C-alpha cells in the first residue's frame, strides 16, 4: 500500500513539475501566443515554445534570413567594437527617431542609418558634400524642408533632419511598394540608380535580391550592414555574449508525457 501511495505521490510531483516548468519557461522568454500543447501517438501532451537561443529577425526583415545570415555573422565579429560603440551612442537618438517615424508611419528599422552614415556625428561631412546625421546633400535637404543657408544648417539638427529623413523614407517606400531594402538602396545611391538596376534585371516587381548584382558595390555593402545592425540590435544580449547561433531551431519541445505517466519529462528539439 505504501509503495502504491509513493508512486502516486511521485506521479503528482512530476505533473506539477512539468506544469510549473512549462509556465515558467513561457513567462521567462516573454513570447505571446507561441506556446502550444499538442498530442502525439502514445503520449498525452507535448509542450512547444519558441527557442530562446534562436536569432530573432525584425518582422520586416524576417524573409531575408537565409540570404543575410552568413553576412551578419561575419559582420558581428569583424565590426564588434564599432557596433558596441554605435549602440552606446544610439541610446540618445533611437527614442527620438522612433517617435518621429511613428508620426510618419515608417519602420523603426531606419533608425540605425545614422550609425552607418555619420557615426551619429552632427558635423560629419562626406567627400561629396553631404552633411549631418543623415548625410543629406543640399538639394535633397531643401526638397524635404531643411534650411541649410547661412550659419545654421538644419542637417545638423537631429530632430529636424530625422523628420526630413522620415518623409524621404515614406516617399521611397510608396514608390518601391513597401520594400525596405530597395528604399535603403535608394537612400544610398539614389532612386535613379535603383530604377536602372530594376530595368537591367528584367524582373517584374523585383525585390532587392533580384537586382543587387546591378547595384554599386558600396550600396550592396551598405544594405547588408543595415540588415546586420538591425538583427544584432534585436539580439543584442546574444551578440554581447558571442552567441549569435543561426542554426538554432525555431521551436523546442519542453515535455513529452506518455499515457502511463511512468517516465519523467523529456526535453528535445521538435525540429
């Protein structure tokens, strides 16, 4: 009788442990609506959740995972010091940029571009005369409402130049049917060159990957650096810990309980 009671007690302990572990894991990771329980032959339940080790892509860049993961991994190693420095500086500017981008309904992902263009330096001047955080040329700056004559150049004002940048991105997204990478390419080399690359590709309604071979080398590098900074930002703790693992499966299985409840739970990958 004592043996039966002991087995029953052990079974209850196992059940409560599984439920508690599964719930804690879900809360720890912080994902919503990505935690499921399904049935398998010979078992009552399996608990599946998103893998906390998987590199997360911003939603707008998720479809570019396969094309960009190798570049991102290499970039994260080669430019580690620069990346840490830029994100440290960016803490001052990212909240302001997000507020402005929300007003003009453009993706927050564009906020990393001043890191690539000017290192968040208001006084940065390119060899061809582009100025400020967003490196606007004079003609384009005026087109988007910036005053650049006299002693005061609004390209050096972060709020005003970011407002102009948001308007530019809004217009380019409209022109390129919402394609964020074509918009970034146009920001770097001009809409005219991107249109020319589209024409050369011969592809109807192309995306960036369809035309990249027809773009300048500098622009291709610029676009990939843009993607890299956004993915690293979305996985910054993993980046700091040197744990950007692009091979980690999307989902993991927490527990598999057989119908007799005679075995302890088993954790294994579901993919």
